[in-house]
């Protein structure tokens, strides 16, 4: 078992990256029964907070900052639920750039810190999902070098779609400059409003620009997804053994995305 690693990104904030990472991680573990690791690289630590609530964990003592200081992440993995683990982040990780510049002189070494830290863990997982802040920085560079595939999130706003263009362009730059093996596995629209002509027009524009790279599955705005951020992610089961209707409706879109990701991965590998 060697993990496939995905980075979920866009250089525009507020496009649903953390929502996508946490929901894909949860459903990959719970529905797909695949051993899954979520790595939070964002000092705002929103993914860490959501997953801590999901696992009813009050305090996480060892974060990625701890592992960075030791150059070893093996002792910084927090179990959340069965098949789902987390390497958490906190505000102290904002010093990542300073740490990298201070401790590594070579440019390739500077962008490969995360990849080297994750390598010993990859044999323990089927899939790894990385959440990153929306900046061109050592955070995004390290995530790209560590990943096999990128999922680019966007909302149907001009700035968000422009962020996709910048992200694709910068990823191509990283591939050409450093020879990394990273492919876009899909571009994913998140938190769209149903029956919105503007949202529909932006989806058409995205497909005109990127064709089949844009997932047909769309994450529409749902109140249930908002409650998961506040209370933690769950998928309740009724007394009859079936999933609770509104929970399953919220999760099904992410299950569909996981199915499409797996199909695209098999196609790209072939």
C-alpha cells in the first residue's frame, strides 16, 4: 500500500477547499473503507478544527509544526475515526517559510520538505489529501511537490475562476521547472446556488476553458454542509439501518466525486 496524494487548491480564498478536503477524506474512509490521511498545511487550521470535532477530540498536542522541528511526522498523526487520520496544523505553522529558508540552502530541497516528511507515512495509507492556504508560497510549492494529483476548487465568481487559471499556470511552471510528476485530475465547482443563471454561465465558461477536466458533479450549497463545519462531520443511520436522508444527500456528491477521481486516475495511469 503506497498512498496516492492529492492537493486541493486555488489561489483564491473562500472557494471551498477545506470543505472538499474534509468531506472527501471522511467519505473515503467511511464509505470507501480506504485508509486515509488528511494533512492540514493552513495555519488557520480550519480542516484540523472540523476533523477534531468529527472525532470528539478536545485538544491536539502534536501538530505538523512539532513534526517539522523534529523532521519526522510519524509521531504527529492524530486518529480521528476508523480509517481516517489527521496531521493537524496551528497558527505556529505560519513560520514554515522562515524555517525552510533558514535550514535549506538548495531551492529543490526547500520545495521538497513536505514530500520527504510524508514519504515514511505513505505505506500506511491508501490516500492522502492536503489542504493548503490560497497563496503562491512555500506552502503551495511543497504541497505540489508532495502530490500526485491536484483537485482545483472554484466557485462561480470571476476572481475564483481567475484563481483556477493562475493555479493551472503555476502548476505547469512547477512541472516544467522542477520536473515534478503532478497532474490535474479535475476542476471542481463548489457551493453553487441552484437555479442561478450567473452560476450556470460561469460553469459554461469553465467548461469552455478546461473541457472535460471540469467535473460534471457540482457541490451545491447545502445547510447540512454548514452544520458539519460547526459540529463535525457525521453520517447518521436510522433505526431501519438506512442512512438519514439529508445526511446522505450531503455526502452523496462527495462519494460521486471520489468515484470520478478513481476513474480518472485509472485512465491517466493507463
